[in-house]
C-alpha cells in the first residue's frame, strides 16, 4: 500500500517562543511573528514560512513572512520536524 499513495507534503505548526519572536513590516504595518509552518517536501527537504499578527492588535490577518534564519530558529525548525516525525512514526491509526 505505501508506494501507491501519493503524499505531496506534510505540514506542522510550531509556536515561536517569545524570546525568539521578531517583527517585520508589510504595507506599512508591523507584525510580530508568532508561529512557523514547516512543510516536509516529497524530496525530504524542509520549507518554512513564519506567520504573525499585527503589533497594533485589531482584526488584522494572520500574514506569512520569510523565516529569519539564525542558529536558534533553525534549531527550532529542525527540532519540530524531528519531533513530528517521531509522532507520525508512532501513530495508532484512526
């Protein structure tokens, strides 16, 4: 069964710890980046996008940004992917 199923990508969300969060700007509005969506692509590589909310508050959209690379952020992404792989490997079905 395994090779007959075409899985495009797996995704997970990881919260960015407060001490690692950063701000970015889009269209004159500041956003605090609070989470990262990590995708495991079919070739085994990872792709990531950071998501945040407006610093000023309100009903602003949850907007995506490029991930700021640093040793701490890269370790967060790698650690999240490893933890997710362990959870997937241990799944108990429906």
